[in-house]
DNA sequence: TCTGGGGTCCTAGGACCC
DNA sequence: TCTGGGGTCCTAGGACCC
């Protein structure tokens, strides 16, 4: 493969910086980034975890994903602000638009991370390092927050580079720098080495990325199967994955919610599932897709998680049809214990165009479709809650559950 | 006042077919 | 009366990412 130049751009403590920037622009004098602060959910509705932390908060040992309760034990004066996903969406778009000025190949990897293929841009904008600094400074001046930029010949190394020293830094991690900059790091700093793999690696004496890089490949393969091969390659800086453009096909859509109280009866569970089905099928229709597989997931009060799925005879995007299967799946799967969290997920998607004919075969489906279209249209125009099912009145439950912002945004995954 | 929500990919076992 | 192996699809569960 020819030598590429790939940037990884990572907003520093994204949610928190964006929150801080917004507050400064709206007349607040305190910069959240200067004090121990976090963006977190509301424990009363059982959403009490840390979504983002300031650097001073990090110095107290506060970690993303831990409970607010535990964070407050570590730092009683911790400043906690609620999340504002629409704001984050705007900041994310701002960063993406700015990056697009430097390459036509920009991949939005998540709300706060992008890959940029600079290979073809060098002729126009000059040396990668110079441009990276330019981009970093422009984002700071024009958008008000800082980023880290990692530069290398592939996505894996540029991503590892952007993680090096934070905040507001540009790092390179080329082949000849792997040993000095990456191999010295603890092995769980490597992309794709998580909580479960770490102890397995420790058990065979691997504690740094360098240890893994020098391990025997066939040994890794027999020990950890394909995942062993993947992380061995990553440890050696090997990755050929392309910077993908925006039109990547999404494999599924899902919505799930943690309920403020434990659900103990089927009627309530069905209502919550209905609200989830409404959201998820609206998103499906917006993508002009149909789904062939429906799955329902349950997390009980003790956090035990299980799911049940089934394939449909014909793919659909109808809220009513999908909800029929959702109910059936739930009834088959539920063991009767108190429920904390419910989810609905649609997979095996295909384009709506291919199935137009079979959809219109049945009169009732045609009617369902027209109802869905009308409701979607009203909700787009007057807001999500302008049309709700009568069954939610006086139920104390949200008619539309799940979903993060008004617009879809990419929340990509574990693969590059 | 304890623990979110959105994704992707891989594996293992059973059913079924040839 | 006894006994095959390969391929594919389906489902459940697990690991990882932000």
C-alpha cells in the first residue's frame, strides 16, 4: 500500500468543553474546564453516570462511565452539569465542516472524532504537520474548543497518536516512532484491548503494547482467535482500513432506555416498548429502509442482560407490524423479574425501493404505511410529541423514548 | 441517589439440507 | 440396522468502541 497521510482529530473532553464554550459565550464567567466538573445524567431517573470530565476532575481519579455517587466521594465539590445533546451535535457539525475544507475524505467516527485522509491534500495545503497545527488553531479560534490531532500513515496509528498527550496537541506516530512512543504504553491503552482482554494478556506476561507486538502471532491466534490477530497487528502498527466516506451503510437501528423505576407488569413494559418502537421505526423510515430482524433486550434490576430476536417473513418499516413482533418477543423472553432497562433493535436492513411491491400487496399494510407517513410528517413539523398514542395519557410514561438529538449522527463502533 | 445509550463484529451451537 | 460431513442460516451472548 502506498504511503498515506491520515489525521485523527479528537475534541478534548468533548461534551465538557462544548458545554464550557457555550456557557462562556452566554455570559458565564466560570470556565468549566478550569475546575473539577463533569457532564452527567440524573441519578433520580437512574441515569447517574459521568459522560465527560474536566482535566481537574480527572486529577481526582474520576473516570468516564463511573457513577456520580462514586465521583462525589472522590471530590465533594464536583460541579455537575446535565447533557445537552443538541448542542453537542452542532459543535460536532462545526468541526466536521471545518475539516471538510482540507480533504474530501473525512470520516466522522463519532460525535467528537474524525479521520481525515490528507494524502491528496498535501499538494494543495503543504506539509501535514503544518496543516495539522493550522486546523487545531482554527478550531480553537473559530469554534472555541481544543482538539488533539494525531498524524500517521494509517488510521490506527493516527488514533493512537492523538491519544498521547492532551490537551491541545499535535502528535505524529510514524513507523520509526512506534517503539519509543507506543510500545512503552500499558497494553490496555491499545485500541481494542478492553476490560476482558487485559487480564488474559496479563496472564501470559503481556503488560505493555511492546510485549504484545513481540509476542508470537500464532500463539496469540490460538489463545484469542481472530481478536488476537487483530490486536497483534495493531500493536505492530499494522492497519490498512480506508478512511470511509459518509455514505457507509448502517447495519441496524436501535433504541433503548433505562426506566426511572423497575417495571413489574406486562402492561407497562408494553407501553415502554411501544414508545421505543415508535422512535426506532421513525428513524428506520427516515433512512428509507426496511428491517427484516427485530430484537428485544431486557436488563433486570440486577443488571442481568438478555435478548430475544426473530426474523420477519417480509421486511417492514411499519410501526404497527414491528410492535406486534416486539410484544411477542418480549412475552416469550421475559422471566417475570423486575425490569430496569428495555431495548428494541432492528437489523438486516434493506432499501425500501426493493420491496415496494410486496408491501403494497396487503391492504392493511398500505393503510398502516399511510398512517406512519402522516404521523412522521406531523412530528417533523410540530415536534416529536405533537402526536402521541392515547395509551400514554395518564400512564406517567414518556410516549417517545430513546434517541439523542433531533438529527441522526454517527456513533460508530469498535472497528476502524 | 449506584451503575447510559448508540453502535459493530465475532463465536458457538443447533437446525436443516444435500 | 447403522451411520458422514460440509455448508448455510438462525439465534444468543459476549467483546469492544465512543
